[in-house]
C-alpha cells in the first residue's frame, strides 16, 4: 500500500470517440471502472471517483467536477480540492491493464518533484501519474487563465519527473499498462486480449 497517496479515478469524460459511457463497458465479467477500482484498491488505502454526475452503486467517495469547465482538468481540480493526503495518483477509468509494478515504480520516483509522469511510445501519460497536492493551485490557475484544457499543457508549469520507456519496461515489459480504450476498435482489441488478472 502507498499510504501517503489517494487514487483518483477520472470517470466523468464525454467519451465522444467511443460513443457511449466507457466506465460501464464490460471487459470480461466486470466493467472497465470496476477493473480500475480493483487495481487502485490493491495499491492505495484511499480511492476516490471524479465524475460528472454521481455514479450509483459505487461505494466510494465521489466528487463532481464543475459542469461549466468540462474536460480532464476540471475533474482533477475537483478531486485535488478534496485531497487529504500529500499525493494523488490520477488514472483514467479506461486503463484496465495498469500493472501494480508500474505504479510502484512511479511512486519510488516522487522525491521532491510535483508530478511523476510515465512516457510510453514517445508520449507523456498524464492520466496514469502521480501529482503532489501542491499542484492544485497551478492547475486551477492554468484553467481559469484560459490555458489549454489539457494536463500535458499543465505539466510544462510543474517540476516533473518523467519516467521513460526504458524504465517502464522493467516493470511492464509489454507496456500493457498504457493501453487505453478510446474507440470501439480499442474495446474489441481489449476483449480479444487476455482478460486482466484478479491482481490487476
């Protein structure tokens, strides 16, 4: 368990490319959201959902983002404003293959940084990353100033420890952790792949 951190699961996106609510898509016998919840509960003593509207049947704290500020930043801001631990691990609800070994690796890299972000296939992965509680004000200021509604844009203003692919491969040789489901084709590929084990 990573005791000084709360897992924040973002489950309020519009999912335009998927065409339906991704959180409730079935993968095996569980929804994507249930897969991610199970993974987070294995790693963190506190797990919170950031949602557009409360999700019934989920026995976890839920925080609703500002409907006037759509996008991932609004969800992150809403959750960080309720944070009671020094750190948060922010993860999207459509990443059912995220491995505990990757989370542990990222956790060990925190040090004095404000964020720890993996880089897979040449791209930062800000929706599977650690953020210090102190990032709330910079993220909020970025959004209210009219900055791009993107966590990647915010990272340019933070002290970030990027964990590159060579490091990630030691924890997840196939980099399955960073397979997210954005489209119906991604969902089909995920269903054809091996169903996530109970440990993740």
